[in-house]
C-alpha cells in the first residue's frame, strides 16, 4: 500500500488520519457528556483528558486538511454512486472538517473565557466553573457536538449501505489492509 492515495483507494496516511481521528472522536463524544456529572474525584481528570484529546483531534484535522490540499488526491468516486450520493458524501465530509474545527476552537474559547483552564492546570476543583452555559463558545460547542453526531449517523449509514446493499467496495477503499 502506498503513502498517497491511488485513484481506487485511500493511501496509508489518509487511512491513519481517518481512523485515528474517528476513534478519538468516538471517545470524545460520550466523554464530553459524561464528564459533566462525574463525581468530584474524577471530574478534573476527565476534563483534562477531554481537553487534551480534543486539541489533538483539532491538530490532526488541520494536518489532514494540509495533507489533502498539498500532497494527496482523493480516489475517484465509484461509478456506481449516483450524483446525489456523491454530493451528499462530499457535503458530509466537508461538514466534518468544519464542525470538528469549530468544536476545537469553541473548546479553547470556553477555557479562555472562564477559570476552567486555571482549574485544570492547578488541579483545584474549587476553581471549576459551576456552569459554562452562559458562554457563547459553550453554546456553539453543544450545538456542534449534536451536528457532528447527526453527520456521523449519515456517514456510517452511507458506508454500511454501500457495503451491504450497493456492494460497490466503498468501505474497502477506506479499509486497513495488513499486506
Ligand atoms: C474536537 C473534538 C471535540 C468533540 C467531538 C467534543 C465533544 C464534546 C461533547 C459531546 C460535549 C458535551 C456537550 C453538551 O453537553 O452539550 C463536550 C463538552 C465539553 N467540551 Fe468538548 N469536544 C471536542 C473538543 C474540545 C476541546 C478542544 C475542548 C477544550 C479545549 C473541549 C472542552 C469541552 C468542555 C469544557 C466541555 C464541557 C462543558 C461544560 O462543562 O458545560 N472540547 N465536548
Ligand atoms: C466509525 C465509523 C466510520 C466509518 C465506517 C467510516 C467510513 C468511511 C469510508 C468508507 C470512507 C470513504 C468514503 C468514500 O471514499 O466515498 C470515509 C471517508 C471519510 N470519513 Fe469516515 N468513517 C467513520 C468515521 C468517521 C468519523 C468519526 C469522521 C469524522 C471526522 C469521518 C470523516 C471522514 C471524512 C472527512 C472522509 C473523506 C476522506 C477524508 O477526508 O479523509 N469518518 N469514511
């Protein structure tokens, strides 16, 4: 398998970026909801993990954008996909980039606009803000998290539809091959 993508399948760099980001995002979503009502003993630690992984996903997304813009080209869409399916897939893929970047920026925005960063850095639970809901970046973060989940449902449904119903090799293009 080559580092760059071919006209038929994604290359190793695109695969690594896609599946690492996907796994981290799938962990961040339940963590984001659960950490808010976690017991005091665990809350700071869970927020730290969420913030660390969230920033990492933001950086991976920037790296991914640069990779596609400067160094690689996506495989050509399967001829069996209708024009509507291609447009929908393109919109969902572009939506992922936008939504994930807004999540990362709004996450950093919450830290900048409240004592949260200080609480996480010092480990002082007393500094944790009781409620961030009045902050605009918090509202954006919650809205984008929900939009991300909707995109994810569409994306996975599309991938499984092409795999099981269309049987057109779409999932195989993004599958990791060990040799
Ligand atoms: C980039 C991927 C990210 C995803 C998918 C994500 C996902 C989520 C989700 C699902 C929630 C719960 C939303 C709700 O209850 O309405 C949440 C909350 C939160 N996220 Fe993220 N997040 C990401 C990045 C970040 C980053 C980079 C930061 C900080 C630098 C951050 C800080 C927070 C904080 C502080 C909360 C809790 C707010 C509260 O206590 O009310 N997130 N996140
Ligand atoms: C967990 C289940 C997932 C499955 C089964 C899956 C499957 C796939 C498949 C089969 C493709 C290739 C589509 C084609 O060539 O037409 C693809 C591309 C893509 N997927 Fe996923 N995916 C998953 C999760 C995610 C997540 C969480 C994201 C969020 C960032 C994501 C973002 C993308 C993007 C942006 C592309 C276009 C190629 C690229 O820019 O890297 N996927 N996915």
